């Protein structure tokens, strides 16, 4: 048993539900099992987009982000359904309850995945035994499949859980890196998007192993501080703990400036807000975080100060997004009196690498352009038109006004 529970190390699980939305629908309606199924926004429209698909559908080439029309051409028998979010929310809560029965050290990172630190669970069995117990219990009680990665840290556990799907259990130790991790293309490494992969390819770095052995100076020159982080992970180094309180954290990055003179000049005010937004963006990039709340502070000539913030549906970090939201808040609350000071703050932050956006119809236009989907979406829009990613206007409970992912994590905080 001691070989599984080192004195100085940790034992981390990453539990990843397989084809979650589709699997929940199959559990709810067993007649769907074994059939090609896709969950899509606006399924009645050929230009609606596939959110997720069953493994039976994937065998025909049906993929996430694919237009429904194209998916149906590949798989004429494809069953296409609209999302039923409350159903997914309920299933997720039950899944996390099962994880919490094993250890209180559970960190959800999205509706369908989370980390567990089982280092102190030696009395309950070996890590493979515990993984099988969790997997079998989720399957038996919820009729849902999951894959589990077992590793000494979060990054390796995440990579391990992706190596065998569905219903896989994979152990990834540091001594396994050369055989299991390093041969993988850099695009398959958690934390590397398409743009970063392109930069690495420019350096002739095409595998995780080549990244692990690359020149640190070259990586820093091309990727900045993120180059060091990625290389550490490629070498199996990740010191971030599983933090059950991470879901409760509300951090912020902000900056402000006193204007040279009190002003009501809207052009000057816009320039100041844009400059502040650029500073916030740079600090967010340095810290590798995303935000879903932007606050603007207005201090008038008489030192009266007001702050107004806006909660967002999805995470963002670009200067343009920050500026636009800050400007909207300013215009909505400015009294037309002379302004003495302006401030912009990004709040409700999360580590960029830990934000696993559940690919759904609320995320595409606002978030995907910053991640791996950028080129795919651009090509789809050029081919099928800019209305491809229409938002769903209602759910089982009426009008959708907030991000489904945010709602889930907010609910988890309350429990």
C-alpha cells in the first residue's frame, strides 16, 4: 500500500465525465443508448452547432462545433436534441456528492469534471481500487460513464484522464512521462491552445517531449512567463494543490488614474478608459487569469465616488472586451458632471488553465475566439454565415439570462 501513498508526495484524481450532456440524455431515456446522438443549439436549423455528441455519433465523424446540417450528412440517422440544462445540473450535483463521500478535498472546475486529493485515503484502498469504486458507483447510481486520471499532481491527472475514454482509468507517474506523455503532439497538452501551438511549431517544437527539452530562453522569448509554466508541466511539474475553496475565491485586478484636469470631454474619457483597460489586460495576461466581472469607478470633481460593476456570462480578458464593458457602465451611470478620476477593475478571476469552458451555445462568440476554437469558428462562419452560432433563447425554465457554467459553480458554492 505504501508504494501508492508516498510520504512526501500527493495522489491526485481527475474525474472527467464522458460525453456528459449526451450521456445524461441517454440515462434519462434509455431508448437513446447505442444510438448516434448530438446535443445542439437550434437543432431545427441546419446551421445550428453541435455542443457534444455520443461516441456512436463520433464514429461517423460528428464533432463538437460542427453545423447540424453537416453532422446529419455524415450520419443520416443522427438524433439531434436541444440541451436540457436542469437535467445536467442535477446529474452533476449527484456526481460531486459521490466524490465528496470519498474525500472532502474536491475541487470542481466545471460542471462535468473535478480534482480530488486522495492522499489521506489509504484506509479506503489503493488509488486504482478507489478509482474503480468511484467509476462504478457513478455508473451504477447515475448510469453515467466517466474517466479517471491518477497522478502525483493536477496537471498529470488531467492528462491521464484524457488518455482512455470512455470509462478509462489511467495512471500517469513521472517515470511514465517518456513513454506516455512526451510522444503526444503539443496540441494535446492541457493549457496549449492553437495559437500557442503555432508559436511552438515555429520553434520546431511539435511534441510534448520536445517542449520539455526546449531552450528555456527561447520559450520565454516567444511565450513570456507562460513558456516556463508550460515547460515545467511538460516535465511533470505542477505544484498547485487541489483547493476546495478555489470555487469561493473572488480576486481582482484593477488600476485607476487621476485625470490632469476635471473633464466632461467624452473623447478624453474614452481614451483614459481604453488605456486603463489595456493595463488591466496586461496584468491579467501576466497572471494567466480570466475575468467575468468588470467594475468601473468614477470620482467627480467634488470627490464623490461611485463604483458600478457588471457580471458577465463568460470569461474574458482582452482589452477590447474590458474597455467596452467599462464604457457601457460609465455611460449608464455618468451624471454628466466633471470627472476627476477613473478606475477599471477586472473581478471574479480564475486561472486561465483551470477554466474548462463546457462547450455550449452560450460560449462560442464571446470566448472561443480566444481559445482552440478560433480558427474552426472563423472557417464555419465564412462557409455558413455569421448566424451559425445563434444563442438559444429559452430553456426548460424560461429565458436564459446567465451562463449555465456560472450558475452551476455558484450553486456549488452554496452547498
